[in-house]
């Protein structure tokens, strides 16, 4: 996680203690766009299916459309932010 990561990314770290992931699969890479600059940044749009156990809820399977925002630091791409939506958002034509 990038040191300038948004508060939403940091809040996910706290939520993860209540989640046990069983399986996560990228089922489609919709796009990856890299912006040249200093530092280089990228946005990946993907469709994922996640199977997890939620504390107090049980097992959940959730397909999601996810946008992941990266910043390159040295030779590594670090997550700066992300957004996730109902999978239907990612299946719509631009």
C-alpha cells in the first residue's frame, strides 16, 4: 500500500480483521491505463469474484467491478486507492 493511500484504503485494513477470504479470482481485465509522469500512475479496471467468510454473517460469494489506482515507486506498483461497484457497472459499455 502506497504511503499516500486514501483513507478508504486504510479503513479496509481495519475491516480485514473481520473477513476470511476463501477464494478471489480475477475473471476479466477490462482495462489497464498507464499514465507517464513522475511518478507513473495506472488505473486497472477488473471484474473479480470473491468468496469469503464474514464475521457474524457466514460465507458470502460476491462478484464485483473494481477500479484499482496504482503509483509506481521504484520498481514496484503500489495501491493508492480503489473503488468497487456492483458487477453490472463494469459490464456496461463505456
